[in-house]
C-alpha cells in the first residue's frame, strides 16, 4: 500500500507512535487522516496540524467505533487503512487485580476486534483495505514484570494473524507493529508510572527509537505488505530462536530476568512479598 490519496483512521493518535504515524501518513500524501484518542484536545491538535479530523472517544466502546467508521465513510470517503494503536502498560504478576487485566484486554484486544468488525465488511465489499495493529515485541516474545501486558499483546498478535488468514482472499491486508522501547509518554500515562524506569530498562535492552523511526518501518512494511513490522531488527532473530528451540529460549529468558532483578525484588516474589 502507498499512502498517497488514502484515507486513514489512527487510534491513540494524540501522542507517541500514533502521532508519529499521523504525521508521516500526511507527509506521504494521505488524502485525510482521522486522529482518535481518549484525549480529545490532543487528537484535535494533531489533526489540525495535518488538516485532518480529531475525534475524542474510548476505543473500547464498540458502538462509538462503528459510528466513527460510518461517519468517516459518509463524510470523507472509504477507509483505506485502520490503525489500532491505542495502548498502555502496567507492571505486575499474579498479584495484579483481574480488573486491571480486563481493562487492558479491552484496550489491547477488543478494541482491535471492534475496529475489524466495523471496517472489514466494507473493505471486503470493495475488494481491498488494510488493517494495522500496534502490539509489541512482547506479543511475539514476552514481557518481564508485566503479566497483563504480555498476555494481551500476545492476543493482539493472534487476532492480527487470524484476520490476515481469514480475510486475505478478500483483498484485505494486515500488518502488526511489534517494537521494543520507543520514546513516548506510555510510561507517564501508566498507572505504574513511578516504576516505569525499571520496565524501560528491560524493554530498552536493544536501544530506544523515536516515533519517527517507527513510522519509517511502518511505511516500508505497508509498501511491501509485510505482516510483521519490526522497528527493532533484533526481534526477528529472537523470534527465530524461540521457534527453533522454545525450551532453550525460555531458559535464556529466565537467566536474563535473573540478571535484571539481581539487585531488587524478583517478579516471582511480588505475589508473596
């Protein structure tokens, strides 16, 4: 897919990766970009900077997502690309409240499902369309210290795989974005913001990227219609190692986790301390 003259919807577009994608889509010649975020003022500000439309809504509200797609197609034109990007991070293991998992499940997985339900039938009727979902390298591997994040990001990848397999024959393309650490405000927006430096040390083992770097990777992947979008190229090798010998990979992850938490409280002890 080339973005020139395309209509795109980007959730979580008021900041971070989402904002970077909005700006890059505009630079690539997109006809119109709808910027969606829980932060309505932020969404409007980003949209105004690219001549798009800013919308404040909760991506876990299926009716609101369906109405957004219908309104966009009625007033602007057919949605060529829907980017499900909204997300956040928390820290915790078995002790973390189930209610927190439910909320993250709704944002990281159900929101992607609601977007697909809203646009796939329309795209299928036209014989073309593109879905891009933001997961994480954690969705392909795992995430030290964050049970809920690891679970929901894996599910986001699984959903993207299913959509690609099931609807590919209808001309619908799917990509899933799986970065490691990106310089965004995801930590500051987290309920565990005071602990995020520790989590960032884990995610940033291969260095951190700017949203613009991620946008470069996304544009390349969309152009090539690649399923995995891996801004941190090391992730491809980690996935390969996991596939070749999962037991060895788990042992390696156990050792790495032990080194990371050698001077602090190990995640396995959070439930009992």
